[in-house]
């Protein structure tokens, strides 16, 4: 096994451990981080002319965004969940444009928007991160 294969296996093990030990807030943070990471990769690939890898990275980011969008609780989240859903839909539309037309501006706009969501999510105080049922049990 090559050193590259060992490194990939180590990363996968580390990610699996992080996911298994994560609370719901941390899982969303990991998804947002993963989507942003893939968009940065797509941007670098676009600059290098590696269009196949760019497309794969954008596809992976779109899948993550789809999971984030699908996990929104519209009943509990109300207007905020609706706004986030619309923003996720917009970002996915921009990513499709970025992929089809090699539009670096659309890619960077998507990364900026997801980065803002990620920053806001990570800024939520820890005492507000638990689901209501867990907070009531305290």
C-alpha cells in the first residue's frame, strides 16, 4: 500500500470517528465545512483546467447541499428554514451554472454564501445548540 493510500485511509478513519461522535449541530458543521472544502477544490481545479475533477467536486458539494436542504425542519424552523431552503436552492443553481459554463464567479459566489452560513452556524452559542428535548431534560 502506498503512502498516499495510507493517508487517505487515515483521513477516512478520522472523518468516520468525527461523524460517529458528533451531535446534530456538529454534523451540520461538518457538512458545511465539507461543502466549502469541495468548492475550494473545484475553484482550484477550474484554474488548473482539470474540468473532470472540478465537475466531481461540484457534484459532491451539490450532494452535501441537498442533504442540508433535506434535513431542514420547516415546522420547527419556520421562516428561517424556508429562507435557508431558498438559499440552498439558489446556491445549487449557481453551482450548476458554474459547472456547465466554467463560471468562476458563480463558483466563488456559492462559496461565499456557504461560508457565511458556516460562520453563522459555528457562531451559535453552545447552550443553544442542543435540541429542545435535550435542553428540557437538563
